[in-house]
């Protein structure tokens, strides 16, 4: 089964809808906050899946990949 590339694109274009980092792109949320959310449990649904995926990528040293995806597929804020 192939991974869905749209998930990676969603990580760099979706903003956190609530909490301390409301309005922040999911990919830009600090690892410390993602660790806290991981310990409490990620929210259900797509948002939780995106947060958990970014957490896994950041804790496994794949920040560079997220930055590259953001540069190529991120929505401009102009």
C-alpha cells in the first residue's frame, strides 16, 4: 500500500484550530507541545492523525523533509 502524499501536503497547510498554538501550521508546532499532546492523547479524526504524523516525523529527525514539503507545497500567506 502506497502512502498518501496528500497527507504530507495537509501537514504543511493545516492550521491548529485550538489551544496554545491556535492558528499555527501543524508542521510548525514545537516538539515539546506535540510530546505533551502525545501524552494526553491526540484528538480524534484527521487532525489527530496529522498531529501524530508530525510528532513521529519530528521525533525521528525528519524535520528537513517537512521543510522541503512546506517550501514546495505550502500555501503562500500573501
